[in-house]
């Protein structure tokens, strides 16, 4: 039986007296006050993830987010990390209470099974599509590697090509190579705390997974900030030569909605090469900024789709899913391959479809990832409410919001909408993320073309989440504003991002003025923080 203290060593005090919830015991020892004041469900929502979800002594994670809903916060950080939405928290609380009242009837494994069915229903997935649940979009990367091992054994070297490298997850490249990417594993393994086992240090090969994998990254952007032409890059890599070798195969990742919103197309001739060498095309749609129809089109062509409900759909960090085309599921069921035990720190049997009993037996474990199950419950509540709205109406509203944000940004001389991704080489971008550069002054106080770098923007990112009324006498300065963390564009500049989440989109449809009022406050604060940068 696992305790919260074991699962998350930091959370050493929770609730008095010890209380059993299904297979998890919540126990009370000494916690920093900021964390001990949280409700059980809020604590539970932070559990079963990697180090990015850990709370510090002030009750915040590394993105300065708390696992609480606060109607006064302005949340436009859905491209990075969310505090729960009202709807999501209500749904997670109801599921948690049901689990406490009836731990036999309402188990985490039952919740996972429901979550998988609901995802399939909401996304209209073809029958027998595999739905795997993953602790995040980053560890979702381990599954395509497993699929290749199931298809080819250890006989072939897997060339795992990750496009748009700087604009996917910061740990994606390591995970795509079968390496650990965090010092904390989501599921504690017996005989030790979750965080300090040998395989949970970063950048270590996961036994049974990393062997015979060669990871290749293709940058997102050229030095001038323009988007890299993927087809030209793939030609340069001479992929087909590698494909013709009998002992090599390929996984190619393309992205549908990168950190700044880039949408890549996978060229037809590349898809043909992949088929020829029995490789795999993986679509990284982890931002969740993708229409159902597009997901279905990709699955239909044999693409594996990575998805999360913890970006656009606002669940707390993090909750992922891997959607697997039915034909590949048949091949997996026929293969003798089972996941290596090094993956037990990430997946329990309940996270794997019932149609793979061998996988489930290999991943059998005494502990379940309750936090992940509840995060998915929160995300599904948002997905249901949002996908109910007509697609055209959602797209129109998003375009309208974007136009208003770009206009509001243009009123502040220190802020500029970063539009490099748009319009060049016919690239598309997700409409629900607006990227902004922040500009510095010269020694005479004149605003220059010099944009802040990623490390400078990190200070602004943090200041945005805090009450800064001590340095600026303006109502906007006190507002806690959550935005996307800085992204590097090139050596000399980075961007901050304003991202619409599903709840704000629905509110925008009902009452655009109230959403834009918040956005204008947020943009005002961003401009003030850029101006007061020396005081941050
Ligand atoms: C495009 C994309 N892919 C993958 C990831 C990784 O997902 P997660 O943060 O759930 O690990 C991110 C995270 O920002 C992302 O933006």
C-alpha cells in the first residue's frame, strides 16, 4: 500500500488521521503550511507525475502554479501548465469523493477504464483504436519505441527523428531515445522512494528501451527565427538511404501545434518511405489544439497520435494519451513483446488497453496512479463541455480572440506580436497561441528592436504570477497572470505566449468583453514588467 508521503516525498504531512482511499493511504506528518492547507483532492491532483508537478514550500510548482482554482487569477498559460479550471476541479472532486466513499466500487483502475472509453467516444475513434494513458506528453514518447520493438524485436536500429525540437516538450528528445528525463518517476517502485532510484535520474538509458535507438533532432527554426522547412531537412538527412538498410527503421515525429503553434505537414513521399521500412509516423498533438477530424485523418493513415488534456483542455499538469490505429493494435496483440520493467515507473496495467493482456500482466503493480486518473477526469469535463460547441463557432471565436489580442499587444511599444511562423512556406499555426517579444531600452531610454532573451523573459514570466504592486502603482500589477513559459526563438530572442484554454474559449463565446478585459490587464502587466525589468 502506497502513502502520499511515499509517492511524493515532499508531501510529508497531509491529513490527520490516516485515511484510506482505495489503495492509497493519505497520512499526516509535517508539511509546509502552504501545502498542508490544501484540500486532499488538490494534493492528489499533483501526484503521480514527474518533477515538474512537485510543489515547493510555498505550494507552487516550477511554473509558479498552484493546484487550486482561483477565480481572480487570469489563466492564459495553457500551452505550458495549468492550475485546475473550475469545471475540471469540480469533476475531479466528485470522482475523488466517490472513491473515498466506495473504494471497492470506485477504483482508479475503474476510472482509467472509463476515461479510455470516454476519450474514444468524444473523439469518435474507430472501434479497436488503442487508447493508452500516460503521465504526460513527454513519457508518451516511450510507447512508440515499445511499438517498434514489438514489430521488429531488437533486430533493427530505430532512427527516432524528432522535428520542431525546441518547440516540443523539454524532455521529449531524451524520452524519444528511451532515456529518463526527470529526477522523479510518476509511480514509485517498491523498495525505494519515487524520486531517487537509479533509473529516475535524468538522462539515463531505461533498461530494455534505449538499446538500438538513434535519436535525431530537427530544429524548429532557422537562425533568423523563420520556421525550418521540414521536407528540405528530411531530404538533407538522406532518410531513404537509412531506410533501405535492412537493419534500420524509422520513427518520424511531426508536430500539430508546437509551443508557438507551428503545424507541420508530413510529406506524402516521407510517409511512403516510412511504410516501406515498417516504420512509424508519430503526430505530436500534445497541445490538444487539434480538431477531431484531423485526429481521425491521421489515425486512418496509420499515424500514432500523442495527445494531452493538460494543455488546451486545462487539466492540471500533466495527463497524456497515445492513440493507436486499430491495425497497429492487432500487430501489438500478436507480438510476444512486453514492456520492460523499467517502464513500471510510468505505466500501470490500467493505463494500457484491455486488448493487450500480456502488456497488462507485465505492468501489474500494487499501486495505481490516482493523481493521473483524477487529472484525466478534470480534462474530460473540459473536453466534453468544449466539444459540445459547434466546431465552426469555436474556430470563429478563436480567430476573433487572436485578432483582438494582436491588436491589444500592438498598443504597447515594448511588446511585439512575433509572427515569423505565419505565412512563410505555407506553414499554419494554432490560432489559440499568440507569441510576443518584449523589447529593451537603450541607455537614453528609447525602446529598441532588441528583444529579451529566454533567461530575461523567465524573470518576467515569474513576476506575471505575483502581486507586483510594490514596484508598479497600477491595478494590473497586482493581478496574478499565468502565461506560457518563455520559448527560445534564436540566440538573441525569446517569446512569451498568451494561450487560450478551453474554459476561456467557452467564456469568450458567451461574453467576449469579460475575457478581453482580463487579456488587456494581462498585456498591460506584461508591458509594465518589461519596463520595470531592472527591478525584477
Ligand atoms: C508540442 C508539445 N509536445 C509535447 C510536449 C510535452 O508534453 P508534457 O508537458 O505533457 O510532458 C509539449 C509541452 O509543452 C509540447 O508543447
